[in-house]
C-alpha cells in the first residue's frame, strides 16, 4: 500500500483546507447539538487509520 510506504519513509504530508468547518452547524432540533462537523469527524478517523 502506498500509504504504508510513505509512512515508513517518514514522508507523509497532510494538507488541511482552511475553509473546512470544524464545528457542526445548528440543526434547530431539540436536544444537545453535535459539536463537530461530519467533515471534521471523517478527517480525524482518516488520520487514526493512517497512524
């Protein structure tokens, strides 16, 4: 796998989009609102798999 080779080499560069919203938008429903956006959760899970 290409990711494993890059990680083993120590050359894995991660670019972050400055426009990505980390906080979840207000949904207008009763109850506790979500804290993080779906994009932020997906990003963190992807990093967890890589490392």
